[in-house]
C-alpha cells in the first residue's frame, strides 16, 4: 500500500479545497493508497509536521494551496532531506509554478498524476540559505502579497494584488543596485528585479520567455527606473510578450546571481517574505521531484 501525506491550506484562494477533502481521501483510498491529511494553521507549522511523519510518507507528499504554501512545503522537505515526489493540487490565489507545469483546477487529474507514479526532476533556487521554487524578487509590486487582506484575496483573487500594486506607484522610490550574473555586472537605478525558475509570475505567462524548470538556469529580469507612463506601456507589452525588447528591460539567464543594494530592502520568495538584501542566489539543479501529468 502506498502512503502519502497531504498538506492543505484551508484559506488558500477561494477557501473551497477543504470542502473537497473527503473527495481526495476517497480517491486515494480507492487507488489502494493511505493518506495522512494535515491542515496548516499558521506559518511555520509545516516543518514540524513533515519532520514528525517523514517516515510515514514513503511514496510522496501532496500539497493543496498556492505558491506560498508550496514554498513552505518544499523548504521543509529539502531541510529534512526528503527525496520523495511532490504532488500538486493548485488551490491558491496564485498558482504560477503549478500553471507552468500545466496543472489546473481539475482535481481528479491532479490526483491521477500522483497515483500514476510518474515524476520529473525540477530545479530550485537557493538564496541566503533558503529555497524558492518559482521566483525571488524585490522592488515595486513584489511585496504586495504581504499586505493584501486575506478576505480581499478570497473575494477578488489575483485582482486584489493588482489593485494594491497600483496604489504603490505614486510613492515608490527606485532602488540603486549592483547585480552580478555569471560575471556580468549591472549597476543602475531600478524599479524591480525578478529571478525566475519558471516563466509564469503574477499570472503573466511570458515574463521569462526562455525559462525552463529543468535547464539549470535562472532567468533574471530587471525593470530599470522609468516614468509611470513608460511603466504602463511596459505592462501592456508584457501581455504580448514583447517586453524583453524594451530599452527599460534587461533580461539574461544565469546560474549564479548576486544582488547588492544601498539599503536593506526586503525580498519576496514565492509570495512570502524573504531575506533582506544583499542576496546570493544560485540554481540547484534537479533538486526536487514532482509528480507529472
């Protein structure tokens, strides 16, 4: 009998996953598997659970939540040296990494990926001793997820982030940074930077057009300081995938990236609060196993 641990966030996204918990248990039991559910209640409670039951979940962990929940799960798994595959049930406000891997809202399809037993190895990023699965960032719009009210996210979904971000524009100050990417040095005043593992960030599917989660590289996108009208035009070009040709954008791939800043700016990792700058970031190739469709 196969054994899995299911970690779910009851307030992720529209908060409906918990009403389908029995459906998940029934599906896995019908497939001849045993599942141990865990309801995360607060930040930091996932690591102790995983540490306690890692000997039970010999066939895999399953996470139901958004990018932030996945971030906490993979950090706990890797810290505990757990080398079993991860199953994904996207149920958060933003499910960028899951979407990049073509996981949608089809719950039976996500569960079939787990019981099918096929997996692929994916890269993760390492930053100052912590891991990120999808994106590390700092600057304009990147800390929006930390300040949006949970009830507003549940009501408006990802639009809550966009509305909050628009409110930041008039008062935001640019950052003076020095970025070293595989020996290339960029020093400038910028609005934000994104270091991506997948090409999907903020539900924009083409931010990093060359990104692959198993290529051993991270995709660095820098938005240089520009006027608000130019920035609005840049956002429009993102929808058509033409933004990388803009004079306001710098886009490169690298395996090792260092970020230095004149001030201790807070970073964001997968929608969660990250360490203060400076950052030392690198690719960790084929670090995580993920059940595949």
